[in-house]
C-alpha cells in the first residue's frame, strides 16, 4: 500500500505543476475547483484516506449494513467507469458526441408506412399487443424512472418493434419529467439475432433525415465481432476513436449481447466497466432473457434490482416463456392479460414422446414418415455429431429426392439453381446448420432459407440449437430431440409462425438415445422437461403454463451457490481475488478449451488471410498492428471456426506461420479437413465425422 501511495504522491506533485494545471483549469473551474493546490493538500489526502480505510474496515468486517455496502460498491463501479473512460478519451483526444433527440412516434410512423395492411392472421394480434403496451405508458407508470417491467407475448407477435416504440415514448417522458435523456440498450443472447434486430432498428431510424450523416450517434451495434466504425457529422472517426466510442456505448440506441451487458454490470475488467456509467439511467430491454442460465437468475436479479432502485435504470424483460428471474410483485406487466393472447393461439400442436429413449434408426424413420415432399421440415438436434449423423443418413435414404445446399462459397445464384432443379428433377434442398460450418456459410444458408421458405417451397433443415431463438423462419413441421422446455417452445416458434396454415403445424419431441441432451444441458433440465411433457399432446395455448411449471421445478432444485458467493464478494468490494470468491469469478458462458481454425475455401479467403498475415501477424509496430487487427477482425472471424480442442485434436490442420495457436485450412487441403456441407472434419479420412 505504501508503494502505491508513493506513486500517487508523485502524480499529485506532477499535477501541481503550473503547466499541468493550466491544461485543465477551465474544466476544474466548471466543477467548482478554483485552485487545485487547495484541493491536493496533504491534509485533504490524509482525511480522504482515513475515511476510506474506515469504510473498508466496516465492509470487510461486515459491520456496515447491506444497504451501505451495496451503495458503496455501486458508486465504486460508477466512479471507476467514469475515470477510465475519461482517461482513455483524453489520452486519445476523442471529441465528445452530441446527444440527439428521437421522435417518440417514430415507430408509429414506420409501422403505418410499411405495415398498414394486415397480411397474415397474426397481424391483428400484433396490432392489439402494440396498442396495449403503448396504453400502459400513460395508464400506470407513475414513479419513473427505475422500474422493472415485463413484456410477455407469443413468438412472432412483434415484440421487437413494440418494445422499441415503448422505449422511445418512455425516453421522451423521462426527458420531460426528469430533464435527462436515457440511452436505450437492447440486449440479446446471440450475435445472429443481433444482426437481424439491428437491421430492423436501422430501418426505423433511417426515417430520420439526419440519420445517414450521424448513423452511429443514433444507433450502435456492439459485440466482439462487430465491425469498428463510427460515423458522426458526415465523417468516419478513426479506428481507435471509433473503438473507444463503441466500447463506451456513446449512442442513443445500443444493440448488444448479454455477455457485454452482464459482464459490465457484474464486472471487474476496465474493458467492460468503462461503459458502466452509460448504463446508469438507461432503458434496458432484455430480449430472450430465459437464455440466461437458471443458476445465475438470483445474481442477475440482484444486480438489476439494484441498478433500478439506486441508479434509475428501467428494465424491460421481454419473453414468450416468462422465466422466474423476478419474483412475484417485483416486475410490472405491460400487457394487462398476457395469458389471454396465448389462449387465442392454435398455430402448433406439440406431440411428446419423452418417457422412454428412442433409437437413432427410429428417430430417422419418424423424420421420413413426417416429411411431406411439398412441405418444409425443421429437425433440431442437441450435438454437432448427432446432427451430422442424421444429415448424412437422410441424404443416403432419400438420395433421389434431396439436394444439398452448400451456400458460400457457391455463387449468389444458388437460389435460382435450386429452384430450377426442384422444378425439373423434383429435388428438394436439404440444408445443414451448426457452428461446425463457418459463419459465412451459416449466413448464406439462412439467407437462402428466408427466400426459399418465404415462398412456401419445400425444404428439410437439419440444425443444432443455432436456429432456436430469433431466426425469422417459418416451417410447416418441426422435430426436435429433447431439451429444456423453454428451448422446445422457442423452436416451436419456427413452426406455422405466421398462422397461415388452416390446421396446426406439428411439433414432435423425442428423447433420442445418445442425443447428448444431458451433456449439452444439465440433467435437471432434461428431467424437468420429461416430467412435464411425458408422452402427451399439447396445444399451443397451454405452452406458457407448461414452461412456468418447468421453470418452477428447475428453480427449486438448481444450485445457486456460486451466484450467492459472487453477490457476497460484490458487497465486500472483492472485485478480483485469487484466494477467495470474487466478482471476477462470474462467467455468463462457460466453455471448454477451443482451437481457432481459419477456413480458406475460396480465392477471396486467401486474400483475407494474406492481408491479415502481412498487416497483423508480421507487423512490428504495435499501433499499426492493433489498428489493422480491428479493421480485419470482422471479415477474419467470418471465416473462423472454433471447435472444442478434444474434438479437433484428432485432425488438426497446420498452424498459421507467425502465430502460436491459430490454425488454418489451406485451400488445396480443404478435402482433408473440411466438408463443404457439414463443416470441420473431426477425424482424418472420413467423409462425415462420427464421434
């Protein structure tokens, strides 16, 4: 401690130099400090440290009340956030971003312009829900800001636009009543649905005349793969400046991941905490919130309640499955009677056979038996290995009927080619989706499916859970291996989504022997689903009650010890410790060791790799190397797969020259390591990976 204080004292002496003080005199005077010398005195420092040490002793010995400890911990995070953000901006000479107003009726205008006519049976439900949520703003929200709200509505009912419109109107009301402008933070679990929702927000905000010139001052997308760009005032900020503004969430609307959000409010790293001060007073929309692991619900609830109560954060929990993150009486529902809207729905019928496990052969027979060559079918498995087995088996058994969809690196004309083949040869596309194929292929295949399925054309899709939440696709039938009940309901939301079929779409759930459900999810989740579904048939209007029973069963039995330990550490200000539990122990996602592999499938991929090596791996200048990495990060990761090391170790491609742990698949060796249909080959010499 003495050594730290010596450094601090040297910094104080440096600040007292006349040249230093003159640089910041105007800024300090605006804060009421006329003479920095009077502030930085030995007496002042001694007084401050006495108070801090006394407070630290109280907190360490748990003499202080929980209320005081929560307040001190929150203010520590806030002041640290402000300090590091200001320090980095000052060092980089980053100009301030002007705050901007957004008309509260912007979404109203957008809906009137683009969705004025009812096109599907579900449109009337969307309109009704929209008006009910807008009405709740005027009806019952009196003690603003700082409330916890819930928007519970079925899948496909337009929650995204409804929540955005509500947030715009609430923001204007807070500005008028409290005289400050809250930011809107929209958090989602997966990068794939971030891109989808971001494009919706972009379209809405594009209605503003000055949006194109100030794009990122209005709307920002932030996740670890997001392209680093920041446009304000008709010009692009530099990469370093854009990164600082992006990581600090300097925008009116921020679309981000749960990882970024939760590691910022349950955080200890400055890379996350430097945005914490911009979360204060915000309108925080949590979409698909049930994806947060159940064992973390008490911890997340504690932090969100604390931010709401102490720092005026308005939380909107948005879901179709109503998890038990908040207890009864803690959250206010924005829709007067959400159950009524679920009861009206008859889009799907869920048929479960989960009490006994079934063989893979039986599962494949059920797929073939269910599939109508004129309809679309989605099959969801729990593991990559099982999804590949099913994909290859169906191709073999229906070889004269199915045509594999490669997507990237084929040409953009693949959709037209598929359509022609389907008409002339009576072939139907079979599409494979998982993280075993690189992101470019996944995007290309999802884009193809949106166009194909959108026209009502037949297809079979074999997928892992990557398709469950948020992907706006509409299939006529769904078959899924067992999983958590809320995940099953999510995938049911991909069936007859727009309610255009006269009869309900069939969603079949089986317990596949060797399907890996107990490995991917906790045994408790699989047990809970099996107990509730058993071998039964359930109409859609009963889903929400079933999920609530499922969450209750899981919540009563789940181990929350680590959440409790992290909360206790936060109250002691133990943000980072190696010997005891601390806030630094928090992880939203826990993954085993992975290996990064760059896939070179096309000539364009070779160019990207060549530029990356020259400008990043071989560059000696740190500043140039860092700027180049940020520039190439997105396009580089679009071609990157990260299989778990225990899978990849049996067939690892060579290490990239200039790197220690980055592997790559050379274009002339693609067949050895990568299948263009199913992705990375886990074992050498196999057309399809079996593990």
